C-alpha cells in the first residue's frame, strides 16, 4: 500500500506527468505559461542527462543488496531527475502566484517527490539533494535571465531565431558528446548489470540518444515558438467541443510524425534529433496554425500601435 503511494508521488515528478499537462495547458488554457515551463524543463532534462554522464554514479539498489529497487533503470543515478524536475516544475508553478498556501503545497510536493525516490530505492539521499540543488539553480538562473534573453531573442529576425534554435541545440548535443567521451569503452560492472536485470530492466550501451532527444525537442520548441510569435499567438479560449477538437487534431498530427519513426525504428542519433525537432515544431507552431485555420481558435486582434509607439505618431 505504501509503495503504491510512493509510486504515485514519484509520478508527479516525471515526464509522464509534465508532458501531457503542459500540452493541454498550451493548446487549451495558457499557452505562454506552458511555453515558458516547457523550455525550462527541456533545458533541465538536457542538463540532467549530461550530468549523469559526468558523475556516472550507481543507483542504490545496484550496489546495496539491502535496497530493493522498485523501478528498473539503466541510467545513472546522479543527479535525481525527478527531484530536479520537481523543483523546476513545481517551483516555477509557485512563482506564478503570491498565495502562501500554494507555495507551501509546492514545497511539500518537492520534498515528497524526493523522498519517494529514496523510498523506491532508485536514488540515494545525496542524489536527491543534488537534484534539488541543480533544479533550484536552473530555476533561479532562468527567472533572472528570462526577461533579458527573451527581449534579445525577439529582436532578431525570424530566420535568425530559427537558426539560433538549431545552433544552440547542436551546441548542447556537442557538449553532451564531450561529456560522454570519458566513458568510451566503459562496461557495466557485473554486479550492477545483475541487479538491473533482476529488477526487470536491461543494461544498454551508453549513447547520446537521450541527449539527442532533449536537444531535438528544444530545437523544435524554440523554433516553433519563434514562428508562432511571428504569425501571432492564438486565443486559447473556446467552447468545450473546440477544446476537445484541438486535442484530437494536435494528437493526430503528432501521431503522423511519430508513428513512421516508431515503425521504422529510427533510433539513430540524428533521426531521433529530427523526429523530436519535428514534434516540437508541430506542438508549438503547426498545431496552433491548424487550430486557427480550422476555426477551433482565433488570433487576438493586433494592436493599433507597436510597443513604444504613440497614437500621435500615427496621425502625423
């Protein structure tokens, strides 16, 4: 019974929870807020993947026979991704409000998610603390830098923004490649591999596939948001049937992109990058454009003046 509780709490810090929630928020409720959170979590996911290469620290149940692993993983343990995501995701959500009760609830969730990872035997206390520290650092840096970075980014022409999205993502992928080089020729210790198999998992070669997935997703999302802003954001309001229709259209489009790659087993580095970039583009730019064209959403009426332009200037 208690193990089930910890599994449920742990889920609140996983991509399986954040991704569908952010998609629904972006398409049907608060696209700007969801976009900010998505970019932050994507960067956080990339950082977590790279740091796992750097530390290549075992999970507790791999090395301690007294710890029973309740989940099968073949990725390294330091830092805890769930704990990091908890601080980034729930911490970001808390910054959107001034209500102390919601801040307290976010803090409780962050602590419980970290505790759940220890209780499930998949992270040590140190790995959870590392995840919290890295997540807090990312969140603070993002909140402080966001106004300046967004202002600089939006002043660039659209073509430059798209090129920057691609260049930044490839730079991230290159950094991941550099981080994995010390592990070239590395082999799983027999004891670690045996514990992973006994937990129901399989040892896999150390590759850049996860880094390519995170970098490709970031590329698509950044480029898509730039295109969306250039065309004009969509109004997320709508009747219930319109909101449901948006979800159906958006998921159908994502399936068209993802299913061929799944059927063809496109597991190479650049196919993974390309598929994730295409998905990011569809989610942030393609689906909203489809909503507008299908009359499932409207674009807000453009302002009569540009930012900083006075009405008197138009009359001259």
